[in-house]
């Protein structure tokens, strides 16, 4: 072989090796999570990302293998699953299809792929998932509660529960499985466990109650240990809504906890809640989500979660007859402290220290102080100031939003509440000993920990601030449930708010598991007649309002469109059909849904002009529009899931309702009986009009926008109007609405200094 041929051959080999090395697989997740603990899904979804420096590269096939020991992944007889080579470009939501999963089981898995150029990747480094408690019989722990009596018509001191136990061997692994009626925080050997806040979260407590799983090996020792749990009212029995007030789910706070230790010799030990635990009250005198927390540092139980603590004066606990069958592993992201804000300004006033955090935020204030025993610090919260520059509390309604701290004296003390949160920008600190400085105060920002999907910036600073406000509004209202507001005596999972904001949320953050969890509660709280409550979890009673209850269809659809996850459609399919059935029942044979109370186009533009009645859109028009559109979505879902008869049925139903809509609400000249932006927006966005009528409807919509120069839409029309204007070829009007700075507009609050989205 000539030198030239040898060089060319070597270059080819180098190029082949280089190309092969370019195909990589990374970012392995199980049910959207990296190496999760506590999976109770019998067929968890596996996903990965392929990367290549070669253009036009896509996956052509994949192969997955799984085992209980990473060393066994290459051993066929030891594997719990081997998918074999699967010809598919799909790299997300591949369902585990191996041996049936059991409680406390860790499964390691890895994947390799072949691309469309024929290149094969290496096997990935192993990822893993760990199952939780899959059968309620595996719960050896008992629900326990203090034995003392309480006046549950008001907030009571938080109960503290404790137990000491001995571990006699070297520890290989240790897990804590824990939940509560109410909220909990847990400590082991004097240190808090985990970084999650507001555990176990808010679900439909009567049928679904989450437990958390913690890796506690590092906090245990091979000898005497102690565990302590403190409880708060939370959503379980604190003030909630305005129907029943307190005790919506029960009157007794309780905890259930199970520590499972695996020793290095293969044996196991279990430590569980039972009657041997003791209980006492401590420094948390009151704790309520709406009203705030009262904390007396003089009553602190120093060392209460450590060994050798003297609990001789503590009371007994008793077993509470609460079902373990409702206990579920969490699907959604945990609530965490995600940011700490420094104050923008601090000003001394007659009332106290007025602090501007510079951002409307959700969470609480952490404050440090050096004072005397008997000093009392009061922290009040507000979103805005009045025109005189004073704290404005009226929009909070009955919520006190006040945290109170009794100092013990003797040095620097730091306080932050345990089981309450506030929505605020401004803080009034009264009773503070000495001069309050910026170093003494921090805003602890909390929300469900969802990763951003991306970022957006442009050349216009006002629009950049609008995007900032959207993201911070999302953060403040995504605290385990999608709420309407984070500050007043409400903070509920309103379905209408969730429905209209769902696509925006999915665009900005990875919200799939957040919505998956909430949608399961929606299905759990759905009435037998198919109606969906106004708020989820349901604390207000019956619902069934169009545009609100349609969240049961719109949000699963939005999640599917953004994440390609068929399982959310599978999970919610029966719930979707039940909601359509309810609309059929209420609309009757003429297919026009009228006569029921609906919220309509909530907060649409109102006017005091004598020649303009305001942008009122008939509620029966809106209800019938949603009836047709939701039916069409269910037809598409049926197609995706392979339910051919259902697809035909709901397609036909949607078309019949569409025709009824045109007959009832479209005049002979193509004008809608409600000549409003929302009416035309819904009719066009939901594809309800015939081609000729749609052209006229587009002209009417454009004409109305040109006439007013601003949006007149409310809850249901606003999310769709810009997209609809774009669809009809009027980008100019969509941009006109976006760039408007006068009231009403999206940028008006920005020009007024808003840092989140205003409701009105």
C-alpha cells in the first residue's frame, strides 16, 4: 500500500470514529424526573435526549435494558426488562414494560440508540428510579394524633411529635416515608429533613393524600437516633374559602411516618408512628395560611428532635382511624424556596418600618433581630400602597396576612414562619428593636419548582417587563395548585383561571407533572353527574360553569400538545367524556346550553357611557361555543387513543352543536347576536362559522378592535384574541393591542410599575 493510500485510509478511519463519537444520549428521566425516589406508577415513562454534531440526525431505533443492580444490566438473566431493538424515533414517554414493580424497589436502566445514518451510540450511564409504597398493606405505620382536646373553631398551637430509636448495625440505605393531615416539617437528630415546603401538598384529601420520600441515610447513626414532626393546620383544617371556613377536611391534625433501614448485611429495620410516640405544644401558637403565624420563642423546645431530650412532661398520642389507601406518591414538583430577595428600600414611619421588596412575591419574610425578652415584632404584608404611601390592606379582605414574633432575648434571633405564606411587595415591620437594616430582612420566594422552558427578550423594555410579570405571576400562583391569587382570603384552584392560563404556563415552564397531579384531583372531585367544581381541590361545592369546568378538557389537551404525553389523555379520558355528558344533559335536545348560571366572559370591559352597554357576551352563546369546541377536542383525543366509535360520536356531536350555534346566534347578515370581541373571537378560534360567515366575522372582529383601539374581552376572550387576529391576517391589530400603553391594555400595568399581572 502506498503512503498516500495509507494516509487516506487513516483519515477515513479517523472520520468514522469521530462521527461515531458524535452520537450521544443524555438527560435520562423517569416520569419527567432525574433519578426519582417514590414512583408508584406501575409503568413509569422513560425519556432521553440524543445529541449529535452531524446535521439532520434523528433517532431510528432504541434499546432499553433494566436491572435491580447496575452490575447486572449486561446480564440477560438478571435483567428485569430488555426492550430489544425498537424501530422508533420516539425518545420520550417510553413506558417501562418489564417485570411487575414492587415496593421499595430500585430499578437501574440505560439506553442506546441508532440514528438515521446507521451510527450506534454507547450504552448510557445507568439512571434509576425507586418505587415507593405500592400496596397500602406495606404501611406498617399508624396514623397518630395528640390525645388532648382542642377548640377547632380557631387556630391552635402546633403539635410536636417525637420518638427515639436505636439502629444496631451498619446502615446501607435508609428512607423516610411520611405524610400528614395538615402540613408537616420533620427533623432527625436535630436537623431538618429535606428542602420541601408545605408538605404533603394540597390534593383532594378525601381520596388522595400525598406522602413524601426522603433519603435519610446521612442523618442517621449506628446507635441512638431521634425523629421529630411538627404539624400545622394548612389547607386541611385552616381557614379556606368562604363556605365552611375552617375544618374543610377534618378536625384532627395527624402524622404517619415510616423509616425503612437496610443494613449492610441485607437485613432491614422499620421504625413507624404508633402509640409509643409522645406529643407536646411549643412555640408555634397559631399558624394559618390566610392569617399568618404567631411564634413565641420563649416556648421553644430546645433539642426536641435530638436524643436524650427530656420528654417526661409530654403527652401521649393515640391512633387515628384514617385510611392508608388514599396515600399516594407525589407526581408534581415540590414547593421550595427558589429565591431570596433583598429589600429595595426601608423607610421609617409612625407605624414602623416600611419595606419595599421591589417585587410582588409569594412566600414570607425572614427577619433577624437582637432585643429583649418581651419584645414583639409584627410583620404585615401588602401588595400596594395607597395614594398617601400607606400600606393598603382592603384587597386582602378577611385575610390578616400577619406574622408575629415574641423575642426571648439574649442575642441575635432569626424568625421565619413555618406553615403560612403571603403574597406581597410591601412589608410593615412594627415593634422592631433598634434600627432595621437591609441585612436583617430577606424575602423568601417559594413556588412549585418547575424548570423554565426558555427565555424571551426583545428590543422593547416594556414588553420585556410584561414577560417578567407573566413569569412572576405564574410563580406566585403555582404553589402545588394553580390558584387565582396568592394574597387574599381565597388562593383557590379556580378552574377558569387554570384553563385560560394553561397554554401560557406550558410555554414558559415544564408544567406537565404539575398539571398531571392537579388534573387527577379534578377527576377525583368531579361530581357523579359529570359536572366539574369551580375550584380544584373542591371546597366550594357544586360547579358546572362553562369555560371553567372545560379545564378538564383544555388542560389535558394543552399538556399533550406541548409535551406529547399521551398518558395525560389516557388518565383524563373518562373525566372528559363525563363533562361532555353533563353539557349534553344541560343543553337538551336543541343543543343550546342556556338557563344555567355561568360566569360568562368574566371581567369583560365595562363602561359608564350612555351609548355603550359594555362588552357583554351572552352566556348561552359562550356555553354553546364551548360545548361544540370541547366535543371536538374529545373527538381528537378519541382518535389518538384509538377509540374509533367515540371519535365518530363526538365529531358528530360537535358538528350538530356547531350548526345549532349558527342557527341560534348568527343573524342572516353574518353578524353575531352578541356583537363583541369575545363573541367573534370564540366563534373564529373554535371554528364554529361557515366559510362565508367566518369572513364576515373576521371583518366584524377587526372592525370592533379598530373602533375601540383596545381589548374589551374578559377571562375567556383575552387569551385568544391576539392569536385569532393573527389567524385572520390582522397582525397589525394584534401588535396594536400588544403595544397599547393606555388603559385597558397589557402594558398599562407595566407603565404603572406592576411587577406581576393584575387581575383587573
